[in-house]
């Protein structure tokens, strides 16, 4: 972490004078200058001071809340990082603060080491962003992370910078990365920041459909083109006309279909299966794969001309193990999503649990992190997640290569269903199968409990 500079002034906004005093003592002992405000209105009047580099902001205060300050002072904050202080880490207010641009949140009662770590990380990140933007005016990234594409690491900054450069063009973009890294989120960001944002956005998973049916999926078919073709079908290229076509897992395409796809991309022309009329379509192509396409071209498994047509601009999504400083940020966001979805009052990660998450190699990347946290959150709602709640693999040896296919990642819905089944089973056993008491313990209605018992085939074994 960089040494604090004399210009690193931190504004502490909290209505509790004890908290303000403790934070001042902590921060000044580390060399920072500290300014104080006891409500959002007072703080807003201080934001014109250019010396303020970071804001520590309580969310709930009389006389102007932290959320009000975030909403009303976006221009005055001028991208200075805001770390919010909240009693409920998974609350709707904390989630709303993150959506409004807060850098991170810290749950009260907070650990002083966590405060310092988060402050240093935020200031280091701000310095890095300034360096990136100072390269040239053309390099300034116009695309920022959205509600789902999250990260402050240098690797993710490069992704955002590239999105900002190429989103407004119509050239093809090839997104590379291991499974679970968020390639589809990049495709979404490219589309949202393009001139085609309001036009159709059509997605095709090339690995999920057999080669025979995939041609019809791409180009459509005429009635009677093959057995079962009882009516004309409009293909994805026609559906996406004027918009964006996202071809996921393009490395799985059959060679014969690759030739037809190349023609459609290069000339915007194709025929429906069983048809003779040449059709045209104006689409922007975004493709993604976890396969080594360049190596596949030398092996004859992927057409070289198609590869170079797709590879006008490449965006490489880094694996989660290479994004160390993003892991806790992502984890807090994901458990905040779960809390909002299920209306749970509080979800938090203990410092020891955070350390465990940082140590993992995450072969399944963000998708695996999401699954691990979903299971832990369901089992531990109401108390901070501890290391024993995290079902994770052992950390990979330092320097060892990680195989993205080392073990399959379970689908989130499967983990949620299995965890829900076990929680219901435990509640029933704890209440000796008294369904009324079990429903009350679970916080659901008796009818909902009966439906779940039937859904999961639970039986009372006497």
C-alpha cells in the first residue's frame, strides 16, 4: 500500500461523536489529515474542498442521511471514493449505496484494521485510475462498471478501459476468458455503451445446440426444410438486425458452419435453411469463448479467416485468482444481492472468512464464488459468515497452475435447492415434525412448508 500523502485528507461523516473521535485517532496515527461532519447537509458544504481525497460516510443520520448525500452530491464528490459505514451490511441501504457509487461498505461495529485496509485500498485505486486516465485523453475510459461487472483491480481497469474505447464502434469484439469470469457481462456492457443500446440484443450459446439445429438457429429455416419444420422460422441474424448478436462459446462451432458464419459476418448475407433467397442483416458481432482459438487455428479446428475476422478487438477477462483485491468487493456485493433477494436483515463476512476467500484459487472463478457464498449465506443468515461455513477447495500451492476445469461448478439454483432442502429437514427434525412449529421457525407459512415437503420428497422416518 502507498504511504499516505499530506494531501490525503479524509472527511469523516457520522452523527456519533465517539465514532468520529475513534476514526480521527486511528487515521491521524497513520498520517492522514481528518475533517469531520455530523450530518449529510454539513458534509455537502465541505465537499468543495479539493484536499478531501476520501469520505467515510455513515448511512443513517438525522439532519441529512448518507444516502441523500450520495444521491445529491455526485458532481461535488467528483469520483472521490466513499466508504459507507452501516450497522447492517446486507441492508437495502448498503446495497443502494453501492449502486450509487460507494466504493465499499464497512459493517459496524467495525474492525480498525479493516477500516485502514479499505481506506488504503481505495486511495491506491484512485491514484491508479488517475494514472490510467493521464496517459492520453483518448485513453480515458468512458465505460464504468455497472451493477454486475464489478472490480477495482488493475486487470479490471484495463477491461473497462477497452470497453470504453470500442463500445461505440461497430467492429466485432472477441471476449476471451475461463468459464465463470463474466464474459457475458462484458458483452452486456459493450452493448449498453454502444449506439445500438436500444436495438435488439440477441444471444446464442453455440455449445448448447447441435450443429444441425444451430444453422437453423443462426439463419432460420423455411417450412418443410427438414422433418419437423412445419412453419417458417426467423433466425437470430434476422432477429438481431440493426442491433447486436452475442455468440457465446464460439469455439465449439462445427467447421462447416464456421464458413457460413464467416459469410454472414463479412458480407451480412445468408439464406434460411431450405430457402433460396439471399437475405441481409446489419448486426454487430460480439463473440466469447474459453477455448484457445489461435491454437485451434493451427490445429485446423477453427477457421483462420473467421478467427481474424472476429479478432478485430480482443478483451481478455482475467481469472478471479488474478484479481486478489476484487475478491472481497465481489463477495460483499454478492451477499448483498442475496440479502436483498430474500429480504434478510444482515449478511456479513467475518475477517477470518474474508481471509479464506482471498486464499482460494477459484478454478470456477466468479461463478464458483457466487455458489460458495449462496450456500453459506442461506445456512448462516443472521450471523456473520465464518470460515467453517465456506465449502471451498484447499488453496492452490503458490505458483501452481490452475485448471479451470479442475472440478465442475454446480449451478447456483442447484446449490440453493439442496441447501433449502437441508434447512427444512433440520427444522422439521428439530421440532419433531411439528409442521406449525417448523414453519414458524423457518419464517414461512404452513402451506409453503407443506409445498416444500412435497417438492423435496421429505419423509418423517419414525
